[in-house]
C-alpha cells in the first residue's frame, strides 16, 4: 500500500475520531481539532477565523438542549507531498427548540486538514451546508 493510501485512511480515521470526540467532549473537543488560525465557513454571516472566534460562535449551538452533531466521512484525498488533505461527508445536527420540539438538520461538509510542524493534523478550513 502506498503512502497516499495510508494517509487517506489516516484522514478518514482522524475525521471519525473527531466526530467521536466531539460527541463526548462537546465544544472543547470540537475546537481542539482546529489549527490556531483555522477557519469555519458559515452559510450565513462572516466566516469564523481562529479557535477563539470558532469557540465563541459555536458555544451557543453546543449549549442548546439535547444538542447533537454527528457526521461520517465518505472519502478523503491527500496532496502529493502529504502535507494537506481533505475529508468530506454527511452530517446530522439535532437539538430541541424553545418549545421542546426536535429540530433536525442534515447536510454535507468538507474539512481541509493540514499537517502541522509537530506532525499532528489540524483543521485549517471547515465548510458545511
């Protein structure tokens, strides 16, 4: 198996671990996967730049009653030099509104991962629709 297949499998596993950690660790786990200067592209409003801005914006969503955000990657691709890659897949977000009714949203996402100087991989760009 060549290195690109190994890295592809690694990113798929990393994205699944990101999902699992976020499901148990909430906002702190979510933000820990982003690079210090990572960006979240939002469907409305300004993009979120950096961990602090991402935390402040996403904290509200994660504090909604019965909030759940789960996803599953479909595939991954890796650059030839092995320093950049992306995963994409489908997500499901649930929470209770102020009347106690479940709100369900589904969509697709793309997450761009970059190998850091310390060898770890962090999210540099996250897009969901």
